[in-house]
């Protein structure tokens, strides 16, 4: 998996490409931990290039929710393929993690919180 992190306006964006599995989930966990430590309040995760997500990948996202709540940080996922989105809806994670169709929608959602 390829992971890129960058600042865009007041949003911290983590772009994922490839397969988010047990081996690569450590990179995402480290990126999220770093963003939270740097007090980034609005983290957007770009899933456009994400081809596959395993349970450890999902575990990284859900395990950081408590950290986000305690630091008043928002995580929004966006540009997810239908295949990946179906995994999230089957598991009910679309009720826990905001998922938006585009970066613009994710930014608007973050602004409304």
C-alpha cells in the first residue's frame, strides 16, 4: 500500500492507494497517531486508490476513534469505491465513521461539525 499525508488548507489528508491489510495497516496507524499528536483537528482519508481493506485495516480506523473523541478530532473518509463502501456498510461502520463521496463533501461535512 502507498500512503501520502499532506496539509491542504486546514485539513490534514491521508491518501491511501493499494491494499490496506495486516502489513500495511501499521503505516496508517502511525500516520493517524502522528496527525493526532500534531493536533490536526480535521483528518480526511482519501480512499480513491484503495483496492482492498482487511479486518486489521478496519481495526486501525476504529481503534483511533476514541483518541479522536478525546482530542476533538474528526476523521472523514471519502472517494471510496463501491466495493470498499459495501464492506463498511455490511459491518455497520458507515454509522460510526462519516463516509463522503468527494473531498469537497468531506470538507463541507468537517466544517459543519
